[in-house]
C-alpha cells in the first residue's frame, strides 16, 4: 500500500509485461489487483531487501518497476532504506509453451509440470507445435524456427547437431523427433520427480519447513516495515489498551 503512492496509474499501464498478460488473457478492463501486481511484487522483493533477483526475461519490467520504487522511496523520504536490486536472468530467458505462441502457463495449459507422469509428459510433447513451415514429412525442416528444437537445445544440447542435420535433411520427422524429445525430457526430470515424491509422502515435514520459513521471513519483513514507517514518519508507539493487550 505504501509503495502504491509512489507509482502512477499511467506508469503501471505502460508496463510491457502487464500489457502482454492483458492481451494473452483477453483482459480489457483491468482490476486494481491486475494492474498493481508489479507493485505487490516489489513489496515481496523489498520486504527482504533482496539485491539479486532470479527471473525470466518477461519479468524484467517488474524488476525495473521495483528499482524505480526504490529510487522514489529513498528520494522522497530522504533515507537509503533500500538498495537497487539487480536481475539475474538464467541461460534460458524464456521457455515457450507447447502451443508455440506463449510462455508456459497453467492458465493456458501449455506447460509440462514436475508433477506430470512420464506418460502425461510424453502426451503433451507429442501434441506440441513444431515447425510451422514444414508441411510434409519429406520437406526439409527449419530447426531454428521449430519449438521442439528449442527444447532440444535446453534439455539435451549435446544432441542438437545431429537433430539439426537430420531435420534439415528431412531424415528426421517431427513425430519421431518429439517422441525422442519426450524421452530425453523424462530422463532430465526423473531425479527432480523422485525428490518431489519424497516430500509429497511426508506432508508433516513439508508443513514444518513452511512454518519455520514463514517465521524467519516474518521477522525480517517486520523489521523492514518498521524502517519504512520510521522513514515515512508514521511509526506510532504501541498503545496500551485497558482490558486488553
């Protein structure tokens, strides 16, 4: 709420990610929550004074919004309460979903989840969009424009030279290519799924981890919020109310 006073409506409407999300989901009349999500995200980051934020490429506008809030807050209230966070974009800045048009999203059901079985993963990969320029099996493929090839380059880069050569020479069909890709992806996810299942079988342990983490996070966030209120000169002493605590 405090941060929202530092950001104009026009600035939020210019956020590229917000505009893309609105277009993707057909949102024409943006709610306060939808439009103000980057401000809420800034609070998530700055409550813990995080200085290095791992994000995908589509989240960079949100990080820039957070940096603007930091500069505005420190300048407005004359105290260096926050430092400017830096984005950390991984080797894969964005992973296109199986529809070939949008990033992976649960809402669009174009994703492969850790929780999916090997069979469900294979089904989704076999149904994914590949090379839109390749009409027939005998036609040479265009790996750089094929969405399946992008997955090869991420999850099995050592195989990409062979996949590229066979695709361009039309000795590899899209169906066979996706079947092999599904197998590679399942191999890649096997250890992750095993660990996930271990935690799924121990719900009490998971709740203990969450409770411990919440306690640690809350202590840090309360300290930060105290600094914020002091900088804004709205830090009121605790009142002692008769008959209560």
